[in-house]
């Protein structure tokens, strides 16, 4: 931005009106004083003037060289004062050359008496024109032309003064054009916005955005085809950000910058799986992200006096190296999940085997105790040992059959247990046939 210093307040209108006549009065009195100190009497040196009226003789005496030589210091003083004033204005307001400073000094002296055509101030050129034109670099007085479909915001003494619609407008002394805004609908497209997922993977996306200055509650009409909200215009006029040396972004760059920042924040919270694969809450992740981006961007731009017309999010793109990295990451992730599932299954099977074994042992012990108790009650003390062995074999057979669902058994285990159980059974009674 240019070095623009704020001047002090201008003289009141009535004081400016009487200043010039007062200076001419002083000049006339000085002129008469110069004649009086020279004591000129042309009637003595030039008899031809004796018959002329005294007023005419006095006027001739005022323009004699002896009187006019007293104006040399006055003329020199005025000339040096004029040069000093122009030079001071050039230094004070950082004007590019002497001609620009002299033109501004002329405007300050003449004010509304300046006769000139309105100066067009298109929004896309006003910043380039500031350096060479004092009425834009410093301020009025001057006549400016705001193009149709645009609006200008002016300052006076460092404060917002007024909003100028399309048409010709007279700028007051030091009334400064802060910004000229285009009310048309704008469209911007940016490619390859760099993004990083929660997993640390990089990708890019394109953004297309359409926007305009907020219209408020007023609708377009034939008399006013580009309505605007004055508060929104003033907010947008001061929406400026320094992005580099001698580089300032204005309100037209704000929507795309807000959209980029919002998209980066959204993607940073998502994993790559959530971006590429649908889940139960969002059938299409790309569509859901686009809607979320548009909603957040619209709310952020409302506070800046900008209406978001539409926003489109392009497809996500990956570099080849990132694609390979994603495949490796995907394989590693699913391998880890598979290993965890296998380990979890083995742990559950081990727990079930141990529980089944413990239950079988308890059942076996209960069967043995029950067989011994029954043999003692029946008085068969001699067969307790056989009963214990039988019960033990039966329990082992039940344990083997229950474990068969969890792990394969040796092929000869169940037949061997059956043989042992058959050996412990008492022999069948021999029935003797009685001969009649």
C-alpha cells in the first residue's frame, strides 16, 4: 500500500471565501505604500500629464519602474512559496513527480471551480491508478465516475464517510476512495488444493466457487439491477490481508481462501477409508464432504458480507506413490485385523477347552463319588474298586466326546475306552436248562 498521510482539517468555507479578497486588499495597500515612499510626481517631469485627472495620473505613477521594483521581493516570495508548497505536498503525500503535486495543489486552491471530465475508477484498475493520480492517492477534491454494477466506499479523516453507487460523484477535500467493489457475480476455480488425511496421506482436490456481495433483503429491479447491503459493502471494502511483500489480497480472494482452509480442516479429521468408502451414515462420502464444505463456507462468508451462490468440490486425486502407499497401508491394516481376529479365536477356543475340561473333571468326580456312595449303601464293599473304575471310564468317554467339537481326537481313543468298559462289566449269568 502507498504511504498515505492524513491531512489536518480544511479551513471553514466562510474563512476560505474571505481569504482571497483580504490578500488583494493587502496587495493594494502595499502598492500604495511603495508609491508613497518613492514620492513620484509625474506632472513635474512630464508636462503632458498636467491636464489629466488626478486618478489617472496616480494609476500611471503606480506602474512606473520605480514603484514596480518594490514588487520584486513579493513576486520572488510568492514564487518560492509556491515552489516550497508544491515540494512539501510531494514529500508529504509521497507523490510520484512534481506535476502530480502541482495538480493536487491546484485542486486544493480551486476546489469546486475545477472544470474537468469525471475520472473513471473501474474496480480492477483503481489500485494501479492510485500512484499516479492524487485524487485517488490522497483524496479530493475532484469528480469521479463509478461504473454501473460497481460501488465505491470513501473515507474522510480516517473514518468511513459514504457509499457511492454507479454514476458521477464529487469528492470533497481529502475524501479518499478506500475501495471500489464489483457487484456482479464472481466465479473462481482453483486446482490441486493440497490436503492431508488423519492417516498422514496426501491428496488433492479442485474447488469451484461462485459468490457476490451480499444483497441483503433487496431484490434486483430494473431501476437498480445490482442491489447491495451497505453494511456488507463496508465490511468487504476493508477485508484485506497482506500475503507477501507489496501484495495485498482483497475481498475477492476471501471466498476461495475460506473454502480452502475449511476443506483442509475437514479432511484432516477423516481417515482415507472414510473418504473413499461409504459407511452407514453417509452413502457417498464425497457428496457428504462437499455439502459440509459448502455449509461451513457459507456461514463463514456471511460475517464478511459475501453471499455464497454455489460451491463444487472436484474429485480427490492421489499421486502414484501415494496410491502404492495406500495399498500397502491397506494390506498391512487388514493383515493386522486378521491376525487379531485369529488370535482372539484361538484364545476363545483355549478358554472353552479349559472350561470343558474343568466341567468334565467335576462331572467325573461327582460320578465316582455317587457310585461309591451307592455301593456302600447296598453293602457291596468288594465291588467299590470296580465301580470307581467304571465311573472313571464313563466320565473319560463323555469328556472325549465333548472335546471332539473343539479339537480332533486320536482315532483309537474312543474304541479303547469302550473295550476297557466292556472288560469291567460282570459276565452274563449262565442259565442252566433243567431237564424235565
